[in-house]
């Protein structure tokens, strides 16, 4: 099986964990995912590292990690996955940098992930450009990234579009058809962090 197929299989198995109420089956699924991912972790494959970051105990077979050790290891895994080009990890690492006050570095990572069509990063980068946080302010470019996220039904971006058309902000005139379009989309949106 090709790498992407195996990683997708592991991702689906990990997704099934949330639906598994039987502890024995849960453990079996976790072992299956871990076995698929182990060879890719050893090679620091960015997507495999990203999946590892969401696993219980970070995919480790060791006793549970303490909070400080978990946080440190999580941050390292995310950083490596981001450096390797995983859009989800670039976004997540960008969020960490943003919290640390490193807005320009965060915006660079948001842009990389946004260019890979990752809606949460498009939203964050759009806001950064719109407001000039860590990057040059440019309303037109900022709005274009926010619209891209909205078109993927990213909840915050759709709510932004509704507000823009409802209140005539950011060049969004009181265009009733555009407003209704976004209002119809909103119930079908998903929040992705």
C-alpha cells in the first residue's frame, strides 16, 4: 500500500476511536493505528507526526506522560510536522507562536497552510492581513483569504461574511442575495480548530 493510503487508513482508524465505547476494541484500534504509523514516525514523516500528536499519550507505549512532559513533547512533534510541511501542524504551530507574541512567524506558517487550502489557516492569515498583525495590512488580500475559508464552510469565516453583508462592512454592501447565501450555508458549517 502506498504511503498516503496507509496514513489515510491510520487516520480513519484514529477517527473511529471517538465512536468506540468498548475499551477492548478501542485498545485494538489504537494498536492498529500505532503499528501503521510507527515506521513513518521513525522517518519523521510530517503527516504521521501530525497524527501522532492527536493520539492518547502521543502514541507512546510508555506510562502516561506528565503534563509538562506531554506539552513539551507535543510542541516538538507539532514543530517537526510543521517544518516538514503538514498544513494542520503549520497552523497549530502558528497558533502557538501567535500566543507567544511572534505574530510574523505565525503569519508565515498560516500562509503556508492557507496555500495548501487549509481553511482555519486561511481564516487566521486573512485576519492577520486584514488587521496588519505581523504582516503588511491589505484589506483586499485579507478578505480574499477569509472568503476562501468561508467557501470551505469554516464557521468563523462564514459568520464574518454574514456580518460584512448584514452591516455593510469591508466593502460588503447590503447585498441581500449574498447575505442570504451565507446565512443558508451557516447551519452546515463545521468548526475546525
